[in-house]
C-alpha cells in the first residue's frame, strides 16, 4: 500500500481543494491530509476564517481522503515521514522553488516529492474578495 501525504490550510473548502486531493490520491492507495494550524498559516498568509475543527471536518468528508491530521507542520522532516509511514509527499505546483525547498527539502532529497497542477480558476483569496464586493 502506498501512503500519500499532502498538507494544506483547507480554509473555505472549494472545488480547487477537491481537485488537489483527487490528483494527490491518484499517486497511491491511502491519502493522508495534514491541516496547518492557525499560527503556522498566520506566519506566511492570513489567519484562517474557519476553525481548525471545521477545516478538519470538511476535509475528512472528502471522498478522496482516508486520514486527516490536525496541526501539521509546515516543514516535513524525516521524523514526520517515519511516524506517519509516508511513501510520497504531494503539493500543488503553485509554490515558489524557495518555499518548496523550505517545506519539502527532505522529501525532495529522498525522491518522494511530487507536484500536481494547481487549479487556477478559484482560490480562497478570490472567494474572500467576492464576499467583500457584495
């Protein structure tokens, strides 16, 4: 069995998130999703609108997901890979090379990092902007 890991904020869950999870699931038999804490997200983005519990619950309801881990780290290290028996790490192709190296250096060096296409037609930021414009 191939265990695939992705991490995400999953705020205001939308079809772009579902598309990301669908693509990641195609790499293996078991999809694990790590959800970043509010503190981690605030450090590089904006504070999430939804609570951690809300984000975990919505991701858990997605048919492509087998397991959800709250408070996932931003940087994936060897210990995290070992504890969760992760075979592959997947992320969207929207990260800069600098962010990829920061967050996924170990999986990249191990040759277990894969990219999937980012769904550019929608984003949480765009949804927030739509709401502001109402």
